[in-house]
């Protein structure tokens, strides 16, 4: 039966395919594809884990037997028998092998997927006793996951920046991913995979899951509440990224209709591609700088392909994720930054120092052992995290400075708010330079920039202009902090308003002050890639936009149709309006 699930539209387009459900396990597991020649090794990992768990249960059973009939617990013995039976159940083992063999899932992913499939069958049982056996199945699966976590996988993921473990499996139909939530590390693993679209239960329009979905230029719907529970494995699904609707088990008529919409989108993308070599110049002759946001060195290829004139934001935190707590050393970071610089073929690359915390935790764990922040967006994140660990920060700074010898680099510092943070940061940059000089190691000159993403920073722009060569406005966080809204929380997502008068005043003031001082200023948040905001940003005086490569051509098309002299007057009207959104809609 056809039904729809509503969420937030975060990435435009239509995706049609079979659902792949990523189960929400109590234990976090890695999700990646294995190559055909690695399938047997994954199945062997599964068998080995099952054997270890069977032996563990056997030892417990023997211990119970040694207690004798008086002290032994018959209920425990019966429970162990159930666990052994589940371990040897063909539906569990056969199903897991199916996901590994047919879909090329890694063993842990296959195991949690089959747990989800069988778990739903238990939920539908009328007998309460049998329904409760689902908990036994979960315990068995988690025991196997613990064993596998201690065994090195033959296809363990390589450091972020490479996709050796991602296998574009040959499948007969497209696949769409359905999950409760996805960490940035998961998104990074899926980035070049077979998925045609994403659906998540949680998230807002500027949550990191949404941002990465847009960066992958694939349809996505977030904040769909119970989607991962309502949709079953292998259900046919249509994701309407324009309307924020997910259609499950669509009728043939609906499939035909959405197939037509899908083809229309492809035609539009082909038309935009013709603008690649057209300079971004407004009707009144203003040259506009269109830069790319990237997450891995290899993304430089897509940036050049889209016609970017540089990288306005290299999010280095993706080099730090999915590593089980082992941070990249200076040499590994240097090689990554060097690849990005060389990949841009002489065009400037703006590298932001690591910005973890909030919706970008390391390995889904608290930043420091034993700490679990109630509100990570206001906690130890971004530059605060870096200054709390000077050795780590210095290693990153040295790596960036070394890479600057191979091409132009701008160094961008996130989430600064205090003069003391500025002083500490600049002191550490100078210390990193001195350390390289002491090692007689080659390094270049970098321009220093600050992210303006905290209202306190936006209200003290003269302080920042005294110390930095350029500013980059991170509108995602600036809106979040100005309006006191968690941008990853779908419950308050309707209050996230990029054109709220307070946000626009901070934005306009920052742009105006930077331009008055002859300092560069850009917007690198999601606002930069939103064609609905292009006219207003141009009218406010912005001349540098940084966005994901997939958004560049659509924004360029809008720029080519604009006259900034006319837009400047209109933008001032919007700034003073009680309801700016109404004027923007005209």
C-alpha cells in the first residue's frame, strides 16, 4: 500500500530506488561496501565471531554444570540455550550472508541489517513471550559485534580522503539510504557510494547530514521522524527532495510521474553545465568570486569541474573523523593539504582549522573521555577545542604552513569570539612557524582569516579587522547562535530563519565594515549556495561566495541576471523591513 512520509526538503531532485535501512544499534558499527574479492573474508569474520561467542556461552554452561543441581540457575541455563539456538538459526546466519554476498555490506553492517529484519518479525508476533525473545536476539548480535570490534577487518577503512573501501557494487536498481541519523563520518564513507538519495528521521535544514547531502548533489529529506521504522528493507521508495516528501511503495502511475520529473532535472543540469567557462560578472560589470567548499583533497577535482576560482572552505575535520580516537599526525595532514593545493592547480585554497563538536563529533563520542556535553554547540568545539590541545593544534598549523610552500593557502580560524582567543591563536601560528624554522623545514606565507559565526564576533568586527587579512561569514552557525536554535533539531527547524532581521543586520554590518577597510569578506555557509539569497547578498555588497561545487553553476546563472546597482537600493529596503521574507518573495 502506498503511503507518504513528510520531512524537510534539504537537497533538491528526485531519487527512486529500493530502501537500505541502517539500523540504530546500541553499538555503533562501521558502514561501508566491500569488494567482490573480499566477500569471503567478511563471511569468515562473521563465522569467527560466531564461533567465539558459541565458545563463550559453552564456557558459561560448563561453569553452571560444575555448580551442581542445587546451585545452578535453570532459568540462566535455558537462556543460554536460547542464545545458542539463535546463533545457529539459519534465518540469522543466512540473512547476514545474503547482505554480504548480494549487497557487499561489511560484516557488521550486514549483521545489524538482518537484526532489523528479524526484529520486526518478532515485533509482529502475538505471543508476548516470543516477542520478548527479540531482546535475546539483540544480545546475541551485540556479543558478535563486540568480538568483531576486536578483530581487525581485512577491509578496514583507510583514512578519510581515500575511498579504497567503497565499492560501487553492480546493482540492478538504485538504492536509497534510510536511517535514524547519520554521523558525518558515515556520510563521508557513503559519499562516493551507490546511494541515489537519503532519508533520516532527525536533522534540520542545516544539520551536517543535510549539508553533505547537498554537497553530494543527491536528493535528501531529513527530519522525517519515523521513516526508518515505517519503511522496510527493500521497499520501493521515491524521495522528492524538492517537496520534502518520501513516497513508499508508489503506484505505477506515481513512478512514471516522478520518473519524468527526474529526467527534467537531468536536462536542467546539462543546461547549467554550459555556463562553466562563463565569467561570473553581473549585468553592471561587477566581477563575483565563486569559490568551492570541500571536505577531502580529492574534492578539488569537482571544484575545478564546476568552474570554481579557488577553495573558500576546506573542512579539515573530516580528516579527523572515523579513526577510533587516533588523530592524524602532522605528516598525514601535510600530505592531505598538499594534495588539495596541487589539485587546485595554482588557485587559492582556504583551509579551516579543525571544527569538531556540536553536530560533528569525533566517532560519535564526547570530545574528552568521561565528558558528555548537554549542549555541544555551546561547548568545547572549533577553536576552543584546538586551544585546549595546543600540541594537536600546532601539528595542524605546521602541516598547513608546510603545504603553503606548494601553492597559495589562506588559513581560516573558526568560532573566534574573544580577544584572548585571537591572541592565543596568533601566538600559536607564530610558534608553529618558529618550530618549522628550527627544523629548517620549507614553508610559505599564508593569509590569516577569521570565521564570523558568533554574534559576539559580528558585533566586534573592528577587533577582527585589526588582526586578520580577511573574514569568512559562517551563516549556518551565525543564524543558529543569533536565534538560539539548534540547527540539527527538527522540532525547532521552522524557527531557523536566514532572513530574520537580526541575522540580516549582522550580515550587512560585517560585509560593509570589511569592505570599508579594504579587507576580503566572503560567505561560506549554506546561504551562499542558496539561489534564493543570491540577489540579497549581492545587494548587501558581497562579492565572494563559497559553496559546494554542485551549487556553483546555479548561483552563477543567477549572478549573470543581476544588476548590483539596482539591488543595493532594494537590499536596504529588505534590511529595514519588518518581514524581509515577504519582500524577498516579490
